[in-house]
């Protein structure tokens, strides 16, 4: 049974403080997207929270209208980076790129905020640097112990930054991959960065890029963990208030579109030409106009209509449909479309932490990936559609037997044999 959970309404822009916020997308009330339930919890009250997104007329920042307390979301966390080979490979590549660009040595400390299972820091360890993970997820704390990675189990903010510096010193590099959108108090967070980063050091963020999200219609990227949806312009506005500036920015194809941004204190390094180039693209594509976001909301409603019809047609024809991947984004889609076990029989996922549990709100069972070949369902909805290439390559036998994948974003469609061959050949 869903009950109304406690949130804090955000009446001012988290970047510039303006009260001129315009809501443009309402996905209803949804449970926490990463709060997968045990069998015993199915009969207990389950909190749901409003999920609305607003646009700041003054600085163009995009943020949630209501915020869930961070500790309610992150102290028991079931997402792990290494569940995806693509993501793990990407994080290892990132560690090599940044070690080379920053000229890191064995004397340097690298701090990863939101370190999760430590995949990025394992990559950095190859270059002999000292590695520290910061993450409030108590249930994931043991995942870095065998790798010899030290861990600070708490949220990163201006308070915890003082303790981190006292125990480990200041960092030559601080990273936050898919973590920066989670921060509700951006100004306090940046105070923490200023304290923990040594002079000349760099802060590197990777986050879902708002421009890609808008152009792909990826509304499923919206969930309560993601308080902010970043583009470069508002980020630069935030940094100016804390004595930092963007010195490099680049678009990264991971997750079908991320932005990697390198920040340093003002005057420490000249900005790369890519910064102005990305800003120009953002202006050209309309990220500063409210109409862009109203159009995004219209596309979202259309996905709901089309995908709901596809699933209803398959159920009417007696076809069995299941899901692939139990990412947080999949639960936004399930909640918004009001999909339950009557339409999606089960969801397969590679993460042992999720197997045996049930999706929040919809209560669809999560089972091992091997179930696909044991059961051979007719169609599989790719909730982890951003890893479609990896999934197709891993599931060639299911496809060879006549199985079909339904890709929900940017517009729902079913992969044909020709499409499958094309993806597999990449």
C-alpha cells in the first residue's frame, strides 16, 4: 500500500536562489526508485513522493520541486557500478585519462564522492595513487575492503570535509561520477570541495547531460535521487559563487549522453575551447527556453500512450512480456505507466543485491538473467535501454530463438532481426 512520504518543497532555485520556478513535468507520486522490497516488506506501507520537475526562468537550472531527505535514499543502496561491464570499463578508462591529464603520483590523494563499489578507485589504484571513497551506503561499505580502498561512510558536505582533511589530507583530484545530481544543498557541497581540494587540484564531475536527456525524451532519468538535471550554463553560475570555474567540458556517450566537467579555482588554468563550444550548442538547442521543456513533457506523455498500447496488445494476444534490467530509471517508467505484474511477469537483472527482491511500487519480482533462456518469454522490455548494445551482445541466444526486445526510449519500438544484427555488429 502506497502512503505519502515526507518531502521538502523547493521554492527557490538551488543554483541562483530565484523564486521564478516553473514546473513543466509531473510524473505523479512514486516510490524511491532504488528501494527494492523484500518479500516481507510487500505487505507493509510503502512511501511514495511527488515527482515534479521545474525550470528556473532566471538561470535555466532544472531541478525537482520536492526533495526527499538524502539519508532516506542512500544509506541502504542496491545499485552497484560493476553490474554493467560497459560502466566498469568506462570508469577504468576515466581513471587512466585523469591520471594522465593531472600527472598524478604516488604522493597524491584521489577522493571519489559516491564511490559505490569502488570501481573507479580500483582504476586509479593501478597508477599508485592513494584512494579514498566517500559514500553513505553502509550496506556497500565492505565492497571496497578487499581492494584495499579506504572508505569514509557518510554524506559529503562542508562538515564531513573537515574530518576527511584531518584524517587523510587534501586531495589532488576529487571525482563525482553520477553523484553530483544527487546534491540538494549545492552551496554547502561546494564549500566542502573548497576545503578538501588542494591548491591546483581539480574537481571532475560526470552526470547525465540535460541536453541529451531532452533530445532523447529520456524522462525515466527523472527520479528522486536526481535533484538536479545539469547543463553547463547553470553549473558555471554555481561555481562563480564559490571561486571556481570550468576549465574543461566534454560530452561522453555513456548512458546515451553524459557531460564530463573539470573545475578548478579561478585563475589556476585557462579554459579549454570546448567549454565555449558546448555553451554555444546549449544556446542553439534552446536549453534557456521554457518551451523546450514543455515539448519534452509532451513527448513523455506520448511514450506513455504508445508503450501502454503495445503492452496491452501483447497481453491481449496472450504473449508473455518480461523486463530486462532493474535500474532506478526503470521504476520511474513503471510507476508513470502504472505497470504491474499483470503486464510484466518478472524483471531479470545481473545484480545479486536485487535478485529475490521486488520493484518498488509495481512489486514485480527481480530474478537472475539466466531465467530468460529457461523461460524464453515472447518479448522483453529493456528498462536498461541505455545499455542496449551490451545487452544484445550478451543475449544473442535468446534473440536467436526468436525473442524480441522492446526499447521504450526515445519512442517505443520493437527490435527486428535486422536491427539486432546491426547492433551486434557494432
